[in-house]
C-alpha cells in the first residue's frame, strides 16, 4: 500500500509539473511584453501611468523603485506581484544585489505563475487601451505627466535594454496595430484628431 501511495504521489507531481512550467512560460512572455513596450521613451510614460492605475502605486514611486532595484517595467511588475503575495521588498533588493534575477527569485518563492500570468495579461490589455487613448489625444498624457511631475527622461535604468530583438520587433508590431486600429476608427478627414496621433513606432533604441 505504501508503494502504491508513493507511486500515486509521483504520478501526481509529474502531471502537475508540465502545467506549472506552462503557466510560468506564459507569465514570463506577458511580463517581457511589458518590458519591451516600455523600452522606448515614446511609450514608457504610458506604461508607467497604466501600472500606477492598475497596482495603485504612485507614478514617481514606481520610478524610484525601478532605479533602486535596477528593474525594467516587467521586472518591477513581477516584484510587486511577489510583495503582494507576502514577499518583502528589502529581501528582493538583497537577492537582486546578490546576482539573482527577479525570475530566479520568483521561482525560489514558488510564485503563483498562473495568477501572475492573469494579472500580466490584464496589464498589457490596459496598456493597449491607454496607448489607444494616447493616439487620440497625446496632449492629455503630456498634461498628466506635468501634473504628476513625471519626466520620462528621468525614468530609465540599465535593465530597460534587456529585451531581445524579437521582443522589440513584437513591441513595434503591437504599437503599430493599436495605432492603425485607432486611425481606422476616425472619420475620414478628421484632421484635428489625426494631428495628435504620433506616427513613428518605438524603436527600442532610445533610452
């Protein structure tokens, strides 16, 4: 009976591992999408605003935490998910300074990748929504930045350049899709609105 019980446990573990790995892979992909779309100053302000709204964190606090931990926007999102689950930010900072990546730390803490994936998807959806609003009225976002004392040139860390060429290409495609979608909804000849739509996709080369 003991042998059968142990065998059953092993089979259950083997059945769960692929699903866990799949959840982790999906979550990391969504997180890297956040990093890539924020790699260019043209869209970093949008990501900062969106994350502030979704996670109820002040915009300048996000900037400071990123700089203190040298985390890109995907990384700081994951860090905040871990602290929401009970981790302490100072512990994360210590481990990051020790050479671990935020993904390594999440694995060590047995992160709930399924939940994190769900939250990352929500964040990316909201980023696209706010990006569309920006295309419709870029001036409004600029005014909000000024009101919040947010300066995009001051919101940068070395880790912002961590995205691969493929991830940056996907971010450019994503940017263009939202841009074209907004443009297709505008009445023909609506020059007032079209004039507010930035047309160049983020290159990922500017920091």
